[in-house]
C-alpha cells in the first residue's frame, strides 16, 4: 500500500494519560500536515512540516500537544494530560503540492 | 480570513438524477479549491481541484466542479448520481501557495444521500 498510513486507528484512554499517534506519509512527499476533525465538522488544521522542519502551528495546538518529524520521514503527534475535549479524529496528510492525500485517521476517545 | 461555507447539511437525490453540492468561499488572494469525499470510518479521499485555467474541472468517479469567481463559488456536480456516491463531501480552500505549502480550510461538510 503506497498511501498515507496512521497508527493506531483507534485509541481509548483515560483523562490525564498521554497518547502518541504515528503517521507514515507517501514516500516521495516532503510536506506533512496534521488536522483534527470533530463530529459534524470539517477537519481543522493543526500543524505542518516541510521535511523535518515544523513551519506552522495552529492556535488549536495547545502546549499539551507536540509534533515531530525526525529525519523528514514519519511523524508523531503526542498529546499530554489528555482531556475529554481532545476526543476527535486526528488526520494526517502528505502532499506533493497542491493536493493533499489523507490517511485513514486515528480516532481518539478520552474517558 | 479564509473561510468556506457549505450551506446544505444534507442533499437528497434519486439515483440517475443530476446532483449538485454547493460551496462558497472567502479568501483575500487567488483561491486554490478542492473537493474531498469521506466514507464512514475512512479518511478523506481527493476528488478534484481548481488551481487555474478552465472554470470547469473534472475529477474522479464522474464528478466535476465549476469555479465561479464573481460568485465565489465552487459547486460540485455529477450528471447521474449513483447509490454508491452516498457519503460526506467537503469543500476546501487555500490561499494560493504561500510559503511553499497550502494549509486547507474546510467547510463543515454536506451529506449526500442517493436513493434507489
């Protein structure tokens, strides 16, 4: 499969725990994006990487959120001290501009 | 600020009839416009884009969209709907290609229901 992959597909955690999600982009794409989608809404931009450099972060990305893309390949999104409001689908996309190709998402449920 | 409006939460159409899913946008510069489709428990699948050139763009699965600059619209269309087209459709816009990337701003989505 040469598409964008995300792991895990589902994550259930208790409030206050830390969680980490992984995204593997399409191999030749050097641009990688994270979005968050809540029920009944369109995806909202969180952050963007060009190669290993994180070039923009949304105000939605509080200090409990951190994202990395070591060596410009896969990316991780970590949420510390999860809150119930963090429950959402977290989508990763990679791009050979201009269109972005999305992975299947990680659905996070915070109890 | 960039924004996208999809005025219909749901569109119902009979199989074989033409369908239209509406989208209007607001950007300060030249828009790049996109349509994506989302099936249950799946990520977003790219359908088509408008960057420049002909106002009518054709995409996957027989879908097309018409860019109208004066009305700031980018409506999605298909001449003959299929039951399998039933899904959630998202319109998205980015303001050109600033800084070498294009952060997408999405509408809230329109659920398309095609009835046999």
